[in-house]
């Protein structure tokens, strides 16, 4: 079943689905008109999920956050509970001081992030889901605010659980972890036009060396590697889901020289652009779709 709230004034959308067979994400590059962030809970057994054409195991009793530009497809949507919302309903970046999830739960270094829940944590999440469904039927002026409050509660709860499960998160000050989160958010907002660490360091009033040291202390990839990884992931999305040429993709990602983009792609993807596209042409749509039962 699916429940939906829409604010006609702000175009805000919030959806809750339980056992909805149509649950999937088409991604920004697949012509989707709905730009929704998603939080999914797997109440059933382990299953597979394909995210941007890479297959992952979605463990039983775990939560998976997904951002709006990801293409995703589940093997068995029936045991899944999903919360979906657009920026107009609740902007996680603008309200980061409230939930502290940007650059970690969403747009974080670990992607995808599967968050295991204890039995007690599952009960807590189930209570939020029940309250969301109840408030979907209450049509008054406070409905939107009540649903936003429940969504914030869900995000905060999941973020806290994820932090406890993240290696090194408690070993360093919250200030250092906030630096990492802010860097991730800045990269997400600027990777198409800004490819150098210097830009991000200056925006954060830090030196490139300071950023590199912080990431190294936390055993994370270097800032330059994270920028490169984000550019490559978007280049692959264009290759997977559009018919754009190499020149068009290079332009979309801020490369003025096609030769520079070609070298960058091969260095970071391990294969040249034309060979990668050729491999994708050999993969049919039927091969990409997951079977209904494994």
C-alpha cells in the first residue's frame, strides 16, 4: 500500500509505502519527474538490490538510505517499508542543523550504506511508520508539519544508529566529523565544475593539507580521490542511462578538453570510455532486471 501527502502551495511530497511492488528509483538521468530521497527498511529476509547497475545484498532487518539521482531496483519489494520525500517537503541540506545527516547518511563516503537494526530499534522504527500512516489520513492544517516532524525523527534515529556502527566515528571529535560531512556536501554541490581540493578547502576555511590529514586520521580516502570518485560515478550514470556522447558527458562534468576527460576516465575507471560504453551495449535490459525470486 502507498500513502501520499502533497502540499499544493510548496509542491512538497511525502510518501510512505508498505509492500509496494512498484517501489524503485529511476534516477535523475532517466527522465524522472519525481525527485525523491528514499529511506528503505527491509523487514524480510536478505535480498538483492541493484543500485546504478551494481548488485548488492540488502540484509534482513536493515535500513538503506538512497538519494534522488540513484537508479535502484529491488528483487522483492513486498517486505519493504519506504519513506520518500522531495526537497520541497524537507530539505536535508537546509535543515542539517536539525538532523545532521547530510554528508553521512545521504551523500556520504560509504555508499550504499546498509544500517543493521536491533530488535528494539526495529520496534522504534515501526512506531514511526505507524504514526506516519495514521497522520496521512488526518487532513488538517497541521498535517504537513506533523509528517515533517515524524520524518525528522526517523532521520535522526537512523543517523544515530549509523554513527554507532561506523568505524572511527567515536574516535574523533564531532568537529572533525562535521568537516568530513561538509566536504562531502560541497563535493555533491560542485563536483561538475570544481575538480580540485583547493576550491573545497578554501570554501571551508581549511588548507588542503589539513583536509587530507583529517581524512587520513579517519582512514578515509583522500579528498582528491573522493572528488574523482564522484565524477566517475556520474559519468557512469550518463553511460548507463543516457545516449549522450563522450563530448557531451565531458561538458556536463566540467571538462573543457575531451582528451583530458578521456585520460581522467581511463585512469579512474581502469578502462577507456569507448570500451566501457561497448561493454554496456552488450548488457541487455533483461539482463539488468532482477528475477522475482532468487
